[in-house]
């Protein structure tokens, strides 16, 4: 190898994939040994973590990914994918348009929730309940919101209780510790006390528990949610392409927005 070749090959460094003519290895595993022997969830874990999950870990991660797949055209990401398809773009552009709106408010709450839970656990003396109450009080006093709780459509998000039940079962089975689940429930209780009404945990709060219990850091919560939602985005984009339609906007034809500008100016 020449010095220039060595310099060029050091330009990109990765522990994820190694290739040579006739050989493809992910994290050391030959692709032909993975194909047909592991599931897609296992592959996600391998790529992100460098090892293969246990079946129980893969099941729990898979449950969280299933939960976030779709929330209908009321969700901006889904609506944008469908609108984009009626503009004549390819399915990749429709998917990219949808993914690009998964930000701090839509899709990013899980990342915020896990970071919030971890901060509580890091300062959990004398108890998780006390730390959660202090964190919630401080967050509300600062005018902030607490990601992962409340839902604008569901009084009780049907996904959250089911996901937490799976976490509880995983704790009993020894798959996860359950400390993040305790922190999340303590936050829900503290929010109820602070608001005087129940603010139930939603899918973002519950999937954050699962991702965190499985050892994923907060930034990957958003990435994993995007992976999950991309399935729904793809399905809706393709369905819209089959339905046809041209230039569909956010409102049906004949409906318009509220105009708050000046009154019509008459020409002199």
C-alpha cells in the first residue's frame, strides 16, 4: 500500500462494515450468515450496538417499533408524505419530506423524555419520586413542556399502557431493570399533582422507557422512531400514488384559511 492509498483509506473510519471483493461483514458477521437467520429488528440492533440482541431484547425493541409505525394523515409526517406524492415527486422524495418534519415537537419527544428520565435517575436521592417531583416542578416553572406526556387526540394513548405492560413483563423476566419505567411513572404522578389532573404518558414517553431500558442513548430514540414511522410513511405515500390526485393541499378544495390581514384596498 502506498502512502497515498493509506491516507485515502484512513479518510473514512468505521466499525460498522468491512468489505472486500466477495466479502461483506457487518460488525464482523458475514452477510450470508445473517441473511435468513436474523430478523430486521436484530439487524437494527447489530448495526447500532455492535452485537446481536437476545430474543427477549429484540421482542421488546420490536414492540416499540411497531407502536410508532403510523398515526394516520392527522400526523403531519403522514399528511406531508401524501401531499408530496400528489405533487409528482418520487416515493423517496415523499418519504424524505415526511422525515424532515420529525423534529423536536413531532417525533422528537421520546428523545427529550429519555433525557429527562436519565436526569431524574442521576439525581434520585433520596428517592426517584422526590427527584421526579423536583424535576417536573422546575421544568414547569421554567415554562417548559415535558415530552412524552399528554396527547392532543387520545385521552389515554392506547399504545402506552401496552408498552409499559411489556416492560413490566421484561422486568420480571430479567430482560431489563425497570428503573426508567419507575422514573417515567414518577413523572406522570408528579405531573398529575402539579396540574391537578392526569396527564397520561403517551407513546413517546413509553417508547423512551423501552429504548432507555434496552440501553439506547436519547439521540437514538428519535432515530428509532423515524425508522418506525418510515414504514407508515412509505405505506401512505404508495397508497396515495395509487389513488392519484394532483396538488392536494392540507385542506379540501373550497375550504380556505383565515385571513387576518388588512381589508381589501380599493384602487383609486
